[in-house]
C-alpha cells in the first residue's frame, strides 16, 4: 500500500525513489526481490521496475519504455516512420539508436549504435495518457534507417519501404540534415526523396 501510494499513476519507478530518507537499502532491495518473485512487480533493468496488474494504473507506452531501458536513446527508424504514418506496416519491434553499444532487451526492444556526430534530429513527442518520449523527427528516422542499412541509398530500397504521406516530410530539413552529416549516402537519399515527393504530388494533382 505504501508503494502504491508513492508510485501513484507513474508507469514505472526507479530504486532511488524508495531509498530517499531514512531507510535501510538492504531491506528495500530484499523487499523488491520478494515482490519480483511473487509477480507483483516486474524488473525492467537494474534499478528500474514496473507494477504488475492489477496494481498497475498506467501502462507505459512502448516508446517511453524504450527511452527508460536505455537512457540517452531515442526511438527511430521503422518505429518512428510508422508512428508518423510514413510507412504502412506496424512494427512489433521498438527500434532505437544510442551512443552506447548495440543491445537487445526481451520484449522486442532493439538499440543500434550511432556515432556522436550523427546523434541529432530528435524531439520529445506527446504519446498517450500524458506520456512523452524522445523520438526522431520523420526526416532523421529515415536517415537513421538508411545509414544503418547496407545498400539502402537506392530507389529500389525506398520503394520496398512503401513510403507514403511524403508531404509530411520537411524537404528543407532533409537537406539540412544531409549537409550536417556530410555523408554522400545521405545526400543521395535526400535527392531521391525529393523526386518521390514530386511524383506523389503530381499523382495527387492528377486525381479527378
């Protein structure tokens, strides 16, 4: 009851929250271990826990959970593209990028390494139930995907993605990102996307 009152409607909590004040850390850790074994809480990673049903009042959005599993990461690639409606497929895996080494968590959370000079182009986005998470902009999600995918700077690959709603892309930002990265591959993709945007616009204008 004390834990539920302390956590309230938070989707998850860290051990540090329970160690504030005059408490015995050993006792706290022992109690957390007992609750994990009994199925009352789930350990997401070291020091991070989530209440289990029926105690859980708010279910964390997968993007928020991804941010928490790997602090300093942001959701990108197909996960972000699907969120923005730029690809039609639902992506069961949550794909993120991080400055740390690549890692996979149980539950379908995948983290890819990105070099520090390419770690930009993300923002805090409103999700659901007042939750927010760091998410790549639509343009950066596309660049992260092609950067981490071999032989992806071709019209054939972009066709396989079945990109849609291309009017949601900011072409000026696309070119800005490609110049900032200084990658020929990014510039080729930016040029190809501009062609696809024009084609989609012409097809729309031809509709009766």
